[in-house]
C-alpha cells in the first residue's frame, strides 16, 4: 500500500497494479481443514496439508488475479515462511524467480535502497515435495527447504509471466534501531519497489 502511494506521488509514467490479498484469519465452521481440496482462481486444485500455510492460498489467488488483469510482470511480497528466517536471518530477504532479468532488477533496486535480497534456488526437483495424490498441488511441501517449496507453490500460479517472490519473514521487523530504522516494522521492501519502478520508468 505504501509503495503504490509513493508511486502515485512520484507520478511515475507506469501502469502499476497493486493487489492486497487481505482477509480475516478466524476459526469457524467453514474454516480450512487438512484434507480439504480448494480450487484457486486459475482453476488449479490445492490439497490442504496444513492450515498454517494459509497465507500462500490468498497469495496464489492474488497472483492469478494479476495475470487475469494482464500484468506484464509480477513482484509478490510476503512474510511467508519461518524457513527463510532460519536460512538468512534478518539481514536479507529471500528472492525467488522464473525470470532472471526481472530478479536482477529487483535485487539491484534493493541493494541501492539498503534492502538486501539473496536469490535462492528454484530447481525442478523441489517441486516433488509439493506433489499431491488428490489435487494438482499441496499447500505445503513439508519442513525441508520450506521457503523454496513455498516459492515453487506460488510459481504454479505465476505461470510464464515474469515473476519475483520476496519472502520478507526475516526482514520485515527489527528488534533494535538500525540507521534510519526504528525498532519494530521496517517497511521492507517499499524502498526496493520504488527503486524498481523508477528504474523501469527510465527511457
């Protein structure tokens, strides 16, 4: 929300779509249960393995919706996995992609803004962990390589649209003051997104 507001204030000559996949996460009679099978906006079916991997379900629909709107490129942001915090701590965000050129633009913009990101692999073999016997895909590939299999899950909905996923679970908060950051929420990656948009807007 902050990034789209800043892009508007800067009057960048770009057509930017911002989708906020926000929903209340409350228990109830219609709540998800392990074993449920959902159908995403793209028509792809998802087997629920764990209700703790719920955020990626709304994110999958947001990515699918962006594609329906004709997005030429997609950058999604999420505090998605504890696994990325284990791997990278709070020093840099995890970056995943199906398009190296777009990822390099995102990482470069982040580097200039002081919001570092580190690319993690998207090898085909990781997809095996997300395979389901009753649906197109599972919503969790388990604990091993959890940030990678979560990204592979999202990649299913990005299709061939150039896409970058930033897992900011480790960088979204700080426990002490760091430079211009106060203790608490960091605002990562608003500066990265604005830097990326400014770079894309240059002739």
